[in-house]
C-alpha cells in the first residue's frame, strides 16, 4: 500500500511536507496535479464522444426519431447552422414587409403574397426535413453548405423586379432537398413512400 514519509522543505529545518512515495513509485502524479490530469482526460474523452465525427464521417441516412418506438437517436438541440438559416428566412420576410409598406399599392401587395408564400413553403419543407433526417456527417455538411448558397440568393433577390433570379434560387434549393429525399428513400425502405412523396412535390 502507499505510504508517506516526512521530507524537510528546502530552506527550512522546522517544517516538513508529506510525499506520497507509493503514488510516485507507480508513476501517478501526486496531489492536485493528478486530479487535474484526470479531469483533462475525462474532458478529452467527452469531447471525442460528442464530436460530430464520433459516429463516422460518412453515415447511412437515419431517422432522428424512430417512427415505431418513438425513441430519439440524438438529444433534442438547436444547431447553430439551422438557427442561422431561420434568421435568413426571417430577415427575407421582414424585408418583404418593408417593401410592401413602402409601395402602398396592389402590385406591391401581390408581390408580397407571392414571395411570402414561396418563402414560407420552403422554410417549412426545410424544417420538416431537418427534424426528421438531419445528421452531422459529411454529406449533410455539404448539403447545408450548398443550401446556404441558395438561401443567400433568396435573401438578396427577394425584393425588386428580379423574378427570374429569384425563381432560379428557389428551384436550386428545392432541387437540393429533392436529392436528399431521394437518397433517404433509397437507403430507408420504410420511409420510401414518404420520401418519394415529399421529394417530388
């Protein structure tokens, strides 16, 4: 068992300090430094366990919440990237409202109704897809990066007389969603009918 012995402090003949000879002999760091090392190792293990790549860089599609057992495969949390896209949609809709207030005409109101309906539909489709199938692997990171390009184009061209560019951004963004729904339909047989319906709407 570990034992201690008294060792005099340098520069003092009266005070003694306890040295854990057993811990030193076994290679362990005595005192608070050992606790700090254990705490650092534990934090490192937790970091690697909860890292986005902990389950693999390229994972098979999966349901975030099982439709049969209703069990969640991951904890409910709001990802910063999704919150960023929500902010972009909210900013675009707010910009539309400012335009219709400035125009004060039937044409401005008609323009607002059309663009608002398109943005709301796309926003809800994206939120539904993310709530069911979102993941942290490389395919989804690529998807959200490309999706961000389309969302940025929507935000820039949501107002003004640029219907063709706005329509191109909408089509591009829906195409990305359709491709990922198709991937899930191929890899998840029990979701095939749902993904086919949502991906071709």
